[in-house]
């Protein structure tokens, strides 16, 4: 299970350091759970020089390499700053900053070439869901960014299913809605790659996930953790979600050993 926090453009540098210290001084992580925090980019180099209890994530990366690209930062630069994971394809970047499918696919390539892990976001709008094209929409996003990847990099791919209508709205997909989309993504990975890869790629749910709904969402067979926005800004709340992932993992282990 992976619980990843996306802070977006929130927190001062001092608040970020306080949060990192608070999270790191909490009890050890539950078995089978990793944490990731993606703070704003200006904080990455400083945070990356200290070992924390969480993996350090970036919220964005350049689709280009080094050169005359004012304001951009490359995947290699992130790697050099101690970043482990990079979020690519978040709907806020797709909608507001011109990250179309081609740019997203290029960013995925750059992250993987730099030896980092990518958290690839996909998800449908409310209109897509109401028009019953949500599966097509999500699987087309997978096709455009993931289909061409060789098997040997797939152990550094995480998929985050984030229905856009649930992001920051307080609306959450029901466990059944999340599970059916996650199962479709898993099925797509099986067709595009194979059973082993499909079973190993973590598929996170994102969209108003919080302590009160995390247990139900994480109990779904194909939900392997969460990408958390608003609820990742509070270290205690975030840790409660991490503990929910720990309970889900323990239940899976118990079910497997009983089978
Ligand atoms: C997100 O932006 O990735 C997200 C899931 O946000 P929230 O948890 O606030 O809905």
C-alpha cells in the first residue's frame, strides 16, 4: 500500500519542515505501507538532503531535457535533489497548464529515464461519467502514457485513479465506483503487459480521501492506497490515512494466509 500526499501550492517552507519532522517522529509505519509527500518544488532540494520517514515526491517535471527552457526543471535535477517519485498527469495540470496527453507521456518517459518512480494520474470529468464514457476516457489516458513502456520499467510505475469530480470537492467515489475503475485499469495492464505486472503496479485512489472513508476505499481488492490532497496537509490526519492502509494490508495478508 502507498499513501501519497500532494500538497499542491500550500505551506510555507517552515511549515513544510515542521510537518516533515512531525511525520518522522510518529511511530514506525505499519507493515506493508509506504508514505510519500510531494511538497512545492522550491522546498525539494532542502528536504531531499535529510532522510525522512516518507519518500519525497515532486508534483511536476519538465517534458524537456536540459537547455534553454526558462522556468523548467528536469527529471535528472529532481533525482539529484533526493526526489524519489514524480506525480505526472494530475488533472489540475492537464486542465490549467497545458499538460495534454502527449506532454504527459513525454513527462512519464523523462521520469523513468532518470531512474525515478512515476505516479501517473488519470481520471474522468463529471460530464464523462454522466455520458457513460468514463472507462473509455481513463483507459485512453493509460494507453497514451503507459502502453509504450517496456516491461523493465513497470516496477517504477504507480497509477493514481482520480475522478476529477471528486478532487477537492468533498465528493468521493463510492467504494464500488473506485473498485470497478481500478479493476478496469488492472485488466488493461494485464492486456497491455501481463498478469505479473498487472498484479504488481500499485493503483491508488484519489479524490477527497480522508480518515473517515479511507478504510472503506482501501478495503477494495484493487485499491492499493491513496493520493491525498487536502487531507495530506495535516500530519495527524495524513497519518490516520496511513494507518488505514496498514489495516487494509493486514486484512489482505490474513485473507491470503487463510485461503
Ligand atoms: C488530488 O488533488 O490529487 C486530490 C486527491 O485532492 P483531494 O484529496 O483534496 O480531493
